[in-house]
C-alpha cells in the first residue's frame, strides 16, 4: 500500500488474504476456533502447544482487526477472554477447510 492508503497499480487484492492465511498459525487458529464455536485464549494455546503466547496474541489481534474474529472479555479475576469467528471468519474457515481437503488429496497422488 502506498502513503495515501491505496493499493499500487496492478495489485491483486487476493494477495492480502493469501498472505494472511499463509502466515504461520493463522489458518490453524481459524480452523480450531471454527470447530469449537468459541474458545478462551488458554484453550487455543493448549490445543496449539507449539505457538507462543506472544505469537498467538498477535495472530488473534490481526484476525480481529481484519474482521475475521470477535473478542469478548469478562471482567473476572483473572480476566477471561473468549474468541469466536465472525460471519467473515466462518467464510475463511470454509476456505481453510477446502485447502486442507485438497492438500490431503494431493498428498495421496
């Protein structure tokens, strides 16, 4: 993007989303949350044992900023935070599922 916030000439808008879902852990997070409706941060981290808290926080923040994930915070001690997929996130989960299925098919060939 240039300084005026516009896409450069010839820019493919799909590149933004292909980069997003190919960023390490992003598609895993989308798939996992889609399987569970909503999840607490700790639940996500436990399921994705190799991801650090910092990276998980960054990915969830990015997904939220892009409108794929919602975040709900309960004022408990300690604070309880839930994440779930927005309708846009559910669509992304469908795309991830297609990629997973095709990857499995291609692996068998």
